[in-house]
């Protein structure tokens, strides 16, 4: 949510993680759940930010640890070694988002 202080604080670090090359098999994305209410309900989003992981089009985990970037990086590293869905391109990822029932 763009008004959320924690989301605002995390956004630059999240963008760095998405672009720094440390996670070549992970695509990062953001959805404003304050606007996408159906998605928020489907995935039981109760707080912002919420970090959720998908594999084969299905949610398989929500990060509920520290909001410190080092802890988030460690979790993403761990999760990416265990079958995070890999999208070959941003277009394929966008297609997934457009066709998924969020």
C-alpha cells in the first residue's frame, strides 16, 4: 500500500533485490492490495507489507519474519533454492499475473 510507512521503507531495498542479480531465478512483483481488494481477500492479507511466494501459480508461503532487509534477503535466498516459480521473461510474468485468479 503506497500510504504504508513500512512498505515505503521497504520499497527501495525490494527494488534493489529485484535488480541486483543476486536472485537470478526469482522475479519480484508488487501489487497494491489497498486497490486490489479481491487479491487481498483471496490471500488473506491483513497487514502491509505482505511478502508472498508462488510456485507453479500457487501461493506456497508468506514471509512473516523481521522487516529488516538482511532477514528478508536470507528468506528469499532460502525460498529460491526450494522451487520458486521461474518466469523466463517479464512478459510471461505479466501474463501469469493477468491470468491468475488473485
